[in-house]
C-alpha cells in the first residue's frame, strides 16, 4: 500500500496523499485521545519529578555517582509489570480498541543488539533518551531542541539506510 | 552496622524518594494508556511516526506508523504538558542544562538511529519490555546501559564537562 501511495501524483501545493486507506488507532473510541493525553501527562510529571528530564542527572547516574535512576526504572517496571501481566492473564480485551491485552514482546535479531549499542553511545554522550527529552522541553530547557532535532535526523537516517538496503536486497518488506 | 547508612548516602546522595515516586508515575502513565487501549506506549516510535507526515520513504509510510501517528503526537504533547505543569508548580520552570549543545545534538542523532534500529528506548524496552519479561528487551537494555556507562566514564576520564 505504501508503494501505491508513493506513485500517486502529488496534488499541486496540497498535502500529499499519505496514509489513505489506513484507519487511525484513535478512531476506535472518542475517549482514546483524551486517555492518551492523560497517560502522557502523568508520564511527563513522572519524568520531571524523577529529575530524569535533566541530562546532568542521567550523566551522573552513568558515571555511577548517583544510582537513583535504578529506582525510576524499577518503580516504573513494577507498576507496568503488574498491570501488563494482570490484564494479559485475564484474557480480556481493551475496552476502547477491542485489542486483546498482551505483553510487549519483540523478536531478537541483529538490529536489536546493534541498535542497543548505538543508543548506548548516544545516551552516554548526551544523557538524553526520547521521553526524557520531550519532558525536558516541558520544564523549559529549550536547549534540548538540539537533542530532539538530532533524534529526528537519526531516525530519518536509519529509515533511509534501511530502505536503500532493502532495495539493494530486492526485498520490499521490512519489519 | 554503621556502614550501611553511609553506603546508601554515597550511592544515593540525593535520596531515593523522588526517584521512586517519579518512576511510579511514569509506570502509571503507561498503565493508564494500556488499560484503556491495550497499547504499550513507548516514546521513540513518535520519531518515525511523525516523520511519516512529511517523508514519502516507504519505511515511514507503513500502516503501523500511519495509524498511530496522531495519538503519538498527543502522547508527546501530554509528556511535555505534564512536565511543564510540574515545573511551573514547583518553581523549577526555566531550568536550562549546562550540557553542551554538540553533545545533545550528536548524542540525539545516535539515540534516533539506535532506538529505531533497536525497536525501542528506555520506555519501550526499559519499562514495557522489561516488565513483560521480554528477553530481547532485557538484552537490549543491558547493552545500552553498559555501553552508556562506558561512554560516560570515558568522557569523564578525558575531562569532557559538562
């Protein structure tokens, strides 16, 4: 479907016809968007309260001078773990989407190892990860836009690289 | 008997309460979205799903990005608003990092490449994946954690600061 989209002539000066025919997740329920905003809001408060929105705190953790971040990730994982497992084992489906409750399991391949390594270099260099960077802008740390700009460039570069690779390999699909 | 409090103080010089409270709130935010929608919300997919608005690369034009890009923008705006509200109420708003822009920018590029290639970040793998007991996520987190500690120690050793 994406190839079909690409071949459509772009309308003059208008928005290109992207994503036509794909039903957006949030169209399943009117309260979907408010709920996502609420969840993001609580998530953002947590990033600010924990001080993880400050790269200095993350860098001090990585320098092993203040290990408090273990409690951030630990506290979050316990809450999420109880919720994920409880609902997954219930066998029920989510009320707003009808999606069956399940765990977050991704396939293990070379990319998940190499990607983790590259992310680690970036995290160690800057002290920023995506969620914390968004929250950092929220606390008024406008300099973080350098970091977020970098993240978009990085995400674009890997997209382009993988597309070129899959063209060379003659494969159309990607994960 | 006297060493334990000292050890705790040296490992956690700022205390642990706000770290734990922040972590629980991060978990609650993720849980709220999951309970209603069954979605494991991670923060880094936003980068690619948002690129789908402007880029015609078929990598970004996949249904998984197109169908989630609107709510991912809302999720990110929620994160920004939540952090902003807390900072305004606590009087921290306007805090600016001393970490040099080149570190944020170059680090950001690597974070963008690595999280998307590796299928997740600190929230996707670190919280949702680890909580799910996913071996891929546990391995991914172990790798990025160890590499990041190594890089941070190296920068400290050669005197790159802040």
